[in-house]
C-alpha cells in the first residue's frame, strides 16, 4: 500500500528575503531543520501554492524550503514584471541556498516549477542532490501554443470559453488578441479573459481523482489571477527568457543528477509529450508515467507518486 | 444501467452484388418483425466485432449489418475501384429497398458515423433515427490531428507512426506517409501501415476495456493493409464529398431524432468533432462520455449506446 501525504504541518521559519533593489521574496522552512534540504519551486509562473505541498516530504527526514517567486503572491512588489526572468529566478534560488548555508539540495517542482527546476539544474548541476519534476513543461513553441490552439481538439468547450470574449475579426491572431486583453488596464476587459483562461487551464488539468480535503476551491481574488496570467504571458511569450529549446538541448548537464520524472498520462495542460522528450534527453532519470492522473500534484495518483518519489530519495540521495 | 444484450443468432447471411465489380456481405439478426436498424461499420475498410450487435434489444430491433465495398467479407477484398462515399450511400439505399423498408434507424461509429451522416443528409426521409458514436467528419483537421498534434497527448504512438519515415522526408510528413502506405512494395508500405494502425489503437485506447469482448481480434496483416489503403484513399480525396459538406448540410438532419455519443478521452477522433457536429445539429442529444475512449465496447460508451437504443424503442417507425 502506497502511503499518502504526511500530516499537516506549519513552517518553523517564515521570513522575507530582499534579493535586489526591487524584489523581496516570501520564504518559509518546514520539516526537520537538520534534515536533507529540498527546495520547492511553485508553478505558474505567478501562481499561489497549497500549504499541503509540505506534506510530500517526511518531516523527520527533510528540511523543506519554499518561497514565492518574484512578483508572486506574498513576494513584493506583487505582479512586478521588471527584472523578472528565468535567469533572475535562478539567481534567487542560489541566493537562498547560500543564505541557508546549504552546499547541495534536492530540487522539486511541478508544471512551471518543473521548467524552472530544469533550468536551475542545468545552470547549477553541482548544487543538485536530486531533481524531482512533475507535469513537465519545456520551452518548445508547439507546447506553448497548445492551450490557445490545438487543445481545442480535445477540450472544445474550454477553448470556446477562452475565446468567447474575442471578436471573430480578431481571432486570426488569437495570441495577440488574448495577450492584449490580459494586459488591458480596464478590469472589465482583462477580468473576463483572465478568468476564462484560468477556467480553461482547470479543464485541461483534468483531475481524475479529486480530493477536496487537499484542495482549496474558494475563488482566487482577481488580483492574484491577474498576476498569474500576466507573468505567464510574459514568460511564455519570451521563450521563458531562455535560448529556444535550451531545456531539452542542455539536458545532458543533468545526466549525473539522480532524477525522477513524474507525468500524468491524462494531463492535457502540460501535455505528456514534454515528459517523454525529457525522458529521451535525460534517460538516466527514472521516468514514471502515471495512469489515470491529470496535471495537479494533488490528483490522487500524482500525489501518491510524489510521496513515493520522496520516500525513494531517502535512500537514493 | 444495463449492459450488452446476449449475442443473438444471425437469421440470414447473404451476398448481395451491387454492381459488376462489388458484392457485399450482408447479415440480419434480432427480430425480423422488429424496428429496422442498419449498422454502419468503421474504417473505412475495417472488420467489426459481432459484439457491436449486442447494443440492440434483439426482441425489439431487426438489425441489418453489412461489410462495405472492399471490406472484410465483401468481395473483391480491398478493391478501390468504384469505392467512394457516394457508392456506399447508394449501396445502403439498395439494401433498404431489397428489404422492403421505407425507413430505418441508422447507427454508426467512427468512420461509420461519417458515412451515416452522408447517408442521412442525402436521404433524410429514410432515417427514423440517427445514432452516432466517436464522430469523424473526414476533415483535413482530423488528419492534422492524427499526423501532427496528437503527438502532444500520445507521443509514443506518434513515434511509432513516423518511425519508418526517414528524417529527411519528415518536412512533408503527410505526403511521405500517404506515398508509402500506397506503395505496392510490402517492404515499403507495411512498416508505415503497421505504425499507423498501432498509433490508431493507442489513440483510441479504451479506458475500461472488457477482456471478454476484446478477445476476438479480427485484425490480420491483410485486413490492416486493406483498411489502411481504403482509409488513406478516402481521406486523400476528402472522403469523396465537397469539403466541409457534412457540417454545411447538417441542417437537413434537423427533423431526425438523433444522438451524438463521444468519449472525452478519444484521441483517435477528438471530441471537437462531436462538438462541431452538435453545433450544426443542435436538435440531437449530445452526450460527451466521461472516462471513455473511442471504442463502442469501452465500458462507458457501451452503456451509453445500450441506453440510447433502449430510449429509441419509443420511436414510431412506420413502414408505409
């Protein structure tokens, strides 16, 4: 019998860390202060994350450092796009590692967090004790197009919802029409399209076995959805501020790092091809396809796989 | 919810010549005095499982099933001459007249849904009902999906499809696949056809397969080659109909009691086909099925088909 999440726990340390003249990050630590360090990278870019993520990690064994990325949630200034790129986030992860006096740590991320984990791992492989990535996102154009275009084939009504507010005449250049509306200062314009985009993402995430006790289904204030949408557009519209295809092209740098790749086969948000191509580029990693699971880390079969991965890492690392 | 009916004995099997070249395998089962249904199989060119007949209450329905031109037990096997959608529609009319029927219920899945739509739009007054599953509309978008975009969802299946296409031919993947599938040399066509069939199986994979129903594996290398070539010939010719005609003419279906049943996890025929059909034919009952793939025998599809045919028992199907 696979074990489920560890009991709920509170962080033993919460602080604010100033990373430059503009940005200050919200940072927390939980688990065992003497344990094996893990850094948790949240999704989005710009998303909030659930306190239940602390529970993937045995609190006697792991010290878990989690933080809100630049511009996200409790980091300030909220939604700031200046000096907010993948290289900046990688530098922040290094700042935190040094701040906590850690030589090497396990890097754990899902969705956008998997892309950032890969980018960090490729930039600083010697700092990684291990890499656990779930719901893989890489930076090839066809994957970034999926939500706005090709996903219509499998979830037509969610796509119709996304484009409902875009007049027919503007749909030939849908990417621009959506982006322009998301950045429009008027909430009457950006509110509808951002909510629709979030709702589409929810459908594409395709949770197969929801667990209400681990999910907060209260409505996110528009302010935070707006941050998520605009940060995501800025990152995805700029190849994640990386050289095109660099995450797969540089995957050879990950080869010496113990790794686990976890991918729900019913994930229509970060489509399974991305995990499969990562597996081909990094064959040393343990590639785990999860049947009957969508995108969310809290979808039952993903959740169990993530706990199991961190149990496996107790002996591997 | 009731599951499949027991297999009912076929009370008549015959061969029906339809022109100088083609002869069709035709069979009847169920109640000879019942409400007539014609079962339109998939492919084009594919064999079909007899378990498909079990969605019909054998006390209530008179089921007429046939192998389309060139398919399975129809002869000559794999013949592509005079094998087009209008020919198949004409064959259905011939069978209807042969059995002295004024009207019948038309039931088809996958390619069978395409052909059923083509038939119903040309002969709406002959259709007492139209039950469609795993919708395909024969559009370019569907080839785009299978040959290109579906790779995001089922990458290994796509890798199998293109494995035998050399890297330097992949710039025109559609052309390379079709050219090779139609090449007379088995050393050229077989690896591509095998990859294409394997991809189709993976894309259509059942969420809840039933081993008892699946044990009857009808596909052989010979039927695979026939099915692939007939299918490619149809798709390369826009299914021998004016482009987009099935959606453009869907208004002709407005008076026909109908149901559109489609698995939400069907990647062989993606859900957008069913959605687009429903928008063009809003009078039909639209049933996207959760946790279901492409096959008529996938549990949740099977149950929905049985339920629909039971609901349709209330239809009055006058023969004169």
